[in-house]
C-alpha cells in the first residue's frame, strides 16, 4: 500500500488566536496524513494560508516549536518589509495628484504596476512605461493591471463581460442593492461604473481582494485589502469596520456576497472565512432574523460541489457556465468536454435565478430550476443530473447518472473512463480506500477517534500502576 502523504487543515477559533503570522496574515494549522497511519495524529505545523508553494511564502513552523524573541522580531520585520510601498491613504493622495495631470504626463509603470508622478519618472526610466493613460482607464483598473498568474497562490482569472452583466442583472432582479465583491474586481468595476453614470436602481459595491494594487484606484470605502483564506484585514480594525459598516447598512438587508476564490485554494478555510463574514453580518439583524444566512454567490468549478455542500449543505449549484477573459479554456460557447467547468453555488432558491433562454437554458418543472439545454431530467434519479453541460446517462448498476464518456467496470465496481487502469483509484479515502468519500467523512475514522478519546480519558484518570487517580481538592 502506498505511503503517500495527505494534508488536512485544522480550523478553530482557539487556533486562530495563537497562530503566528506571515506576510499574508495569520497562518493556518495543518496536519500530515499517511496511508497506514490514518488513525495516528499526524505532526502539525503552521504554513501560509494563501500560498501552496514554499517559493511564494516560505513560512513554516511546527506547532510545538519554540520561537526565540530574536527570531520573532526578525519575522515581524520581514512581514513589514513585504507590505505595500504605500498606505491606502497615500495611494489615494497620489491618485488625486495623478488625475490632475494633463494626458501626456499620465504614465504607468508596467514593471512596478504603479501610477507614476512626474517626480518619479527618472527612477523608472529603465522600466516598461506606457503613457497617455486616459481617465476612463482608471475606472477599469483590471484592464490596466497585469493579472497575477501564480496558480498556487493568487492566480487572477477575470470575468468576461457576459458573466459580469449576467451577475449584475440577477442581483438587481432579486432586489439586492449592495454587493460585497470578494475577489471579483471585474464585477466591482461594472457596479462602480454604473453608479457613476447615475443609473437606477442604484447599486453599491465594496471590493475585498488580496491584490493591494487596487488601492491606487479606489477609496477606503470602495476597496479593502483582504485575505479570504484566513479572514484577515490587512488594514486592521479600521478596514474591518469598513466591511462591517457596509454589511450592516439598512439593517443588513439588500446585501449579497459574490466571491470567486482561486481554484487551487482549499475549500474548508474559504468556507470558514465566509461563515465569519456571515456572523459579522448577523450582528446587524433583529433577533427574529438571526436564523437567516448571508445571501451568497460562490463561483467555483463544479467538481468541488461535494466539498462545498459539506461546508454549506443548504447550497445548490446552478447550471450557468461562468467564463473568463484571460483563461484559455474557461470560455463560453465551447462544446463537449471543452465547456467551462465553473459554476455558481448559492444559498438562494434556484427557481428565482433566471438563466438566459438565448443561451439554451430552460426551466425544469420537476426540479424547479433552470438547467442547460443538454441537462435532461432522469426519471430514475428524479433530477437533472448533468454537472458539466453534457447529457449524462444512467447506470443501473451504480444507481446513478454518470458522464457519457464513462463505462461500468466490473473489476473496479464503478463507472470510470474506458482507458483507466483497473484496481487503481485516482482519489478516495485514505482509511478504507473507498472512492465514495474522503478520509474526513470515513465512518471507520470516526469510530477510531471515539475509541482513542475513550482510551485517552482512561489513561488520564489512571496511574501507571493501574490505580485510580485521586481527585484534587
């Protein structure tokens, strides 16, 4: 049996309070898991919440490791050195000065991703600098800035106009008038631009993003530097208060969160942060409304559905295919397996979210939701079962619908690609080997944990000679 390692993240408020910090805020606590040792507690360590690659953020600390005062101070100095070169207020003052410049003096450094003032031209003379930046370009910063491309930390895929327009139309139709944009700069741009034109109904937006470069273009009431993987506000309590005030307006009504996290990120920390955001929102609600949940659109690939539903059982996945301008594969209009796998997960009633008929979406009376043209209702499953936009077929042996390219393998006892290697499972449970669930949901693991807790309690109450421990008075 393979001894390959797995990694699990441990989340709790007690851990949050004592977690050391890296340049991206409080770190997360992870534990290593190895096949054959599933019931043994793995060694736990702290690592960066936002970066999966040590090359991007090399923070690493064993949980039990003692850190000297000198090392702690050195770490704080390093974290400060990795902060943006200007504060948000300083960025805004620079932007006001920049806007007053004539067109031929408005320059942008592509290497430093910085709006340049005339006094800084000499410092950037060897860099790639573009000039004649129109004021209209400042209202669409996502087209001026280079998208971040590191897939293991903060890759930025920007919504196509089609997706932005659809999201905003749905948001307005559902009666929302404030949008908390978490990692969705293109949608934020559209809302801000629309508001500046005085269009009705008036919709306001607040952008939360880990990309501090947006501080150059938006005020403190429009942008907050934020890490969604650990719910960290880089601007401290003042930045957190900006977010809370935005959520609490109008007694918490007419607000929705729209988030588009990096696809390489762990679902559990994201869900943990969104639940904290929901708790912040609930502080403004009347007692009789405390059972309500913050309305949300979570945009993520469809194959993460089981993990998202594990964290948010009340969510459902819409068939709408989200597309991006700067992603070669996630484009609208492709067919078969080349269709965009990105979907919208929401806690709103799916029947109220109308998908565009001109793109082939239709309403299923039995499922009471809008589905794609190829998503046919299965009478056996009693559901429109397709996830990827293709027409799925029902397997009577597996008792569920599967992808059209899969066949049933008697040796593996499941449906799988015809070209697979029998007996080899690409993913599954570390404990029992089943492909139906992950280690965290394994019933054998839960039984083992209960037994271990009982044994630990017994050992705690018993001396090494087997006698009962005398109670302390």
